[in-house]
């Protein structure tokens, strides 16, 4: 099998393939159809089959890591579907599944004896989103998907767009302030070019963000997210293949926000806490961040805005964490966030020294959101603790709409949080205004409006900036 895969890679490389993603086989021994195999049981996964799958997947992963050496100019990524589905099976309730073994549609034990619809008296579940498996062999749509379902996107786009909120995010609002169209996601741009709908990468920018992605490469790795290391590789590939010009890059505004998923999963999964103390964990995150800055500077980045993590210990999802209190913010998590944010701010102030000709600014999302929480009524909020959409205490037990009888508020505009983890569009709007034209409480040493106007960057001392938080315009 692996020889055939290698032959396939050789051929597509000769035809011009340079960006290759290889997905592993999932835990095949756990699918409902195992019931038709000799030696398998209904109660447990078929161990012999899964062992064979793991052996094959290990070979695939080796192939991926050898791609840059075997095929000059090419880059590969390995999608561990096996580990991803294993996590879904082990923690089904966290992902909205009530059944992780039987198929939604089929017949016989686990609905695995025959393909959906083939038997006259086949069974069909009432809510496929609660099942990992759709039929005896294939996953359900919910297993494949993340945020591409209603009511996500309902307040602005009137359809789900993959954004984890009811409308626009900070990147969207900043694009509007700049007078450019919303940035397309990197993967969507790729697909449009491959289909011949785009001849070149859009001049208004690209969004490399990946929902659930982290600063550390292992954060949510099993959920098929794209960490900043892979996002960096995607950016490097665009430059290397001349899709992006360095002159264009030097005039671009880089908006970077990452770290919330790393810190949240640190408290969600006890094994992470056993491996590293909070200080060491934060230091590892900052090392990855520093490497990111080193690499994007080499590629031409000169105007860089780094946004802090918000008060993560106050989000509705805190209710699923051991040691948290429904009536208070999770202090230990917020302390870890503050330590990380302090490191980010130091990185920003070191940018003019470390990277000649570059300038950075630090967007204090933490302080900004804390203002909203303390003075909710002044900003139009009637609820600054619970999510508009979700289930359980604070609507924080489940992601919006994953639970069968989820709760949805009548006016998201009045809520600070949209779902258990993410802000509403109204919150993003307020944060964006603070980042674009705010003072040093919100963003420092300069705001995004000033950073965006400085197309020609001049050497200066950050300590001598005028008090109105602006730079002299050349």
C-alpha cells in the first residue's frame, strides 16, 4: 500500500503538485460495520484491524515528513484522522455526541449489518448530529464539520461561514476600516485558484486562521486544526512560489492572535499539567511566538499587530473545568493568561530592536474586555457572563447547536459571549474599534489606524512617542 502511495506522490509531483496533505485512516476497527467481521465483537473495537491501521498510518506520516527532502520545493502535512476520531470517541459528550459506536442509519447490531437504506426495515435516528457514524462505514456530517452550521453567521452573513460567532470578527471589521473586502481563508483561496476562478492571490490579504489552532503544535492536534507552525509554512510557500511579492508584504499589516486554545486545553486536559508547570508552558508558547516573528520578518513583515488573549477564565466554557466556579472567573487561568500576555507585550516592544525597520503594536484585548465586563450597560450588554447560544450552566457546557435542545437568546447584541468560547459580533465590533482608534489602555504604543497609515517606516524611539498615540506621517 505504501509503495503505491509513494508512486502516486512521484507522479503528482512531476505534474506540479507542491502542497500536499495526506490524511490517515481512522480507527477502522471501531466502525459499526465491524460486526460483520469474524473475530470482532459488538462491545469493543476490533484490535487487530486497528493495529494494522496504525502501522499503515505510521508509514504515511514518515512519507509526509520526507516530502521536503524527497521533493524539492514541496511541502506536506499529515492529518491524523485516527487520533482525531479517537478523541471524539473518548470524549463524545464534549463534542455533542450521545452515541459513539452505533450508526445513525442501518440495521442489526450497531446498525452495522447493512448499508443505510438497503434493508427494507432499516432504522434511522432522529438526530444525526448526535452520532459519530452516519452509516455502517461513514461518519456523520457533524463529525466532519465544526462551525459551518446555523445559527453561526446569522446576524450579518445570514449563513454559516466557518466563523465561530454570529457575524463578523475583528479581522472583518479591520478590513472595513481599511476599505478592503473581507479576507478569504487560505484554503478557500487555494480551491478558487485550482478551479481557475482566481488567477492570483487576492491583493486585499489572506486569512490563515484556523479555529481551535494554537501556538504550540500539539494543541488540539487531534481535531485537524492548523497550528501557527503550519500557517507559517503556508505563508512561506506562497512567497517561495512567487504568489506573494516581498514589496507587497512590506506594505501589509500583520494581525496575529493566538494562545487562548493552548491555555484553555492546559486546564481541560490534566496530562498537560503533569508534563509542564504553568511558567514552563507559557515560556514554550512565547518561544514559538518568537520563532513566528523571526520567520515572517525574514519574509518581509514590517507592520505587526499582536493581540493579547482575553480574560479566558471568564468565558462560559469555564463551567466544564475542574476547580472553576460558576459565579466567578477562573482565577488560576486568568493568571496564566496575564503571564502570557506580559510576555507578548515584551515581544512587541523588542520588535524595533530585534527587527530593523519593523514596528509592532500590542492590542490589549484582556484590558478591553475587562472594561466591557465591568461596565456592561455602558456598552449595550445585559449579560456579560453567559453565552447567547449553548446548553447547561451559563450555556457553557456545549458548543452552540450541538446539544439537541440548545438555548438561543433573542438578541445576541446584548450578550458579550456568543457561544461557550467565542464573543458575539457586537463584542468583536467594540474590540475592533478599540484596536483601530483606541488609546494606550487598549492598544500601545500606537493604534492600528496609525500603524496602517505609516506606509514608509522611519526609525524612532518608542519612548518618545507623542501623547496622542500617533506617529509623524512621512
